[in-house]
C-alpha cells in the first residue's frame, strides 16, 4: 500500500502500568522491535473526588515523555495510544489528556470498557491458533476486569466489570496487611461484580479459559514454579496460592513466593481475589495465560485501518441496518456531500481522506433516530451514536460523530464543537455545514439529478452557486436554503446562494 508506514506502535495507558509496543510492518506482517513497560499506578492516584492527583500526573507524564522519545518522530496515524479505566473515571481526565498528548507527541483515545474488551480479545486471538473452539478470555487491569467469549478472531460477548488489581488492593488490603477476613471480603466483593454476568459466562458457554494481563501471568508463573500445577492456573493450584498469600500476612512478605517480583506484589492480593472469585463463580477448572493482550490488539486494529479494513466501517453498517436506514437516500446524500467536499474540504488541518471518512459515516447514520421518533430525530440519532457500544470507536470518536449527526439540521450547535478534541473543534463545523447542505439538497428524497454546483467555504462565509435559473425553477429548494441561511447566520456564518 502506498504511504503505509514501515513502523507502527501501540501505547496502552492502563490503570496499573503503561505499555508500549513498537513493531516493524512489512507486507502486512508485524515484527516486534521494542517493548517498554513502566508501573505508573495511575489508578492509585485518584483522590477522594476521583481526580488525578498532581503526583500521579507527574508519574504519568514523565513516563509518556520517555515513550515519546521513541515514537514522537513517527508519522501521524502510525501510533495508537489508548487510555482505559482511570481515564474513563477521572474527573480531570480531559485537562490531563491535553498534557499527556503533548508529552507523547500523538493523540490519545479513551476507550469504553466494551471496546477495551474487544481489543484485548483481538490481541489474544492473534496469539492463539484458530481452532473453532469457544474461548473465555479474562484480562485483569488496574481498575477494571474484562471478560469476553469468542470463537477464533470473533468476539461474541463482551463485559467490563468495575474491579481491578489496583482498586481492589487499595480498598481491601490497606497498609499492605493480608488477612483471611480481608481476603474473604475482597472475594465477596468480586463475586458481587460477577453476579450479573455469571449465567452467560459460566462454564458450559465456552470450552477453554484463557487469561491475559500481568496479574494472571504472575499468578500462573508462581503456581507452576512452586509445583502446584504442571501447567496453567488450576483450581487446586489457586487454592494453595491463596493459602500461601494468607500465610505471608502482608504484601512486603509476598516476595517469598517464587517468581513474584516486589513491583507486582503491591497489587497482587487484589488480583488474586478477583481470580479466586472468577474461578468459583464461572466454574473454571484451569486457565492458561496467552501472550497477547490489549497492546497487541491495538497493533492489529491499527493495521486494519492502514489496509482499509477498518472495523469502524463495519460497525457503522451494522448500526445503519439495525435502525433501518433508508439506504438509497443515504447514498444520494453521500454523493452530494462528496461532490461539495471535493471543492470545500479544509485539508490544511486534516487530510482529505480522514475528513471524508467522518462525513461518510455521518451520511449513513444521520437518520437512525427516525426509528425512535420523527420529532427531534437528529437528537435521537446523536444520542445513539454517542452512547451505544460501537466497536472500533473511542469515546472521542463517538463524540465527534455524534456532534456531526446532531448538527445536520435545525439550529446549528456551535458550542458542541468547542468540546471536541483538536483539530476537530476547528474542522468539525465546516464538515457539519457540508453535511447539512448535502441533506438539504436531497430533502425531497426523490431521484432528482442535482445540477453541477460550485461551493466556496470559509469560517464566516459559504457561497453556493447554481446554474442560472435553477433556483427559480425549484422554489422549495430555494425556500429551504433561505431557512438554512437563517440558521447559519445565528451561528455567525453567512450563506449566499446565487
């Protein structure tokens, strides 16, 4: 593929550790060139108001500066960085994100729990042979734990629960003390989190259990090295490990366990309680830990985007089908918007292909709210786009697409664009105006051939030129454009049609 980078990178900003993978990309194949990991413990840096403390931010930014030295000179689009649970819950995440992106030198996406689960599954699936068996995949993060059932590379069911090795260790083992009473409370708390999903995820719905993440890898390594299992995490081996942890009595003494480093020991009790509860509630006898995880999933997802196999496009098509989109009308709008975009897209701040991708998706989804109600349907459409689980989309992605959809008719919501990540806060209004014009010119929903149009667009002026006499022959369109001029005028934009 032309312009395909020779190197790609994935950055996983977890609640416990930050990870980075750098890989060479040749003929669509990956070769890992570099692995970096730092125990930032971002999840432990949330204060009582669930905001990141200054100390936690410094730890994170220092790490990202070091990561940035490795990837800052890589071209845009070749690095995918995602923030997980702590970024999702921190009250000051937006302000911190700006500083974090500057330190790394690349955009950082915040992904939902469901999207995190999908990416984890992709990473695990690529590290295992495709055998057609149903797998349960479990990944323990610092602030959340993901469960996925899938077959080969296809995730079928995804869940993200609000429990992680950092959050559980901080809450149930303060001061580093490990007692039977504390451990029992932690296990019960984890079982309560598991309760809503245990019927769908219990043994019988899958044929093998696979683990991912540092916590599960550390547990497996300790059990096998101690001779409590010949391979994998077994129920019996897990029971003996729990007994050994309780006998140690405190985190500082867990280093006596074989192959457990002091760094992992700090969050080990919380992770162990989650695994113990999971084995009990889901009926797991043995679990093997895979090599792949979220960061590997990010790399493969990135390759898909580079090779025009973007899961987001499949997601948009699925949502359009679910909400019974009028395909013929959406295609007419798409063609008109494409014609206008060729003349008026601002390519100084965003490349044409990327900008068009968002317009294309907005053309397809702008009417999904009609399946709920005709009145205010653009608001219904935007709500669905922003709040549904959309595989492949980050939270920022969904907000951008929802804002374009919300802005396609009636009052122009200028304020909504100010909340978008840069450069979309600047580019977004122009994209929305192109979408509005494309929809307006096809309002009659008939197979009417539009004439050749000329459009020019600046921040404060849109000029639309029709062939001589065309508007006089189409008074309804002329009236619609007059109303549109009023909407845009209220937003500080002058629409002139000649």
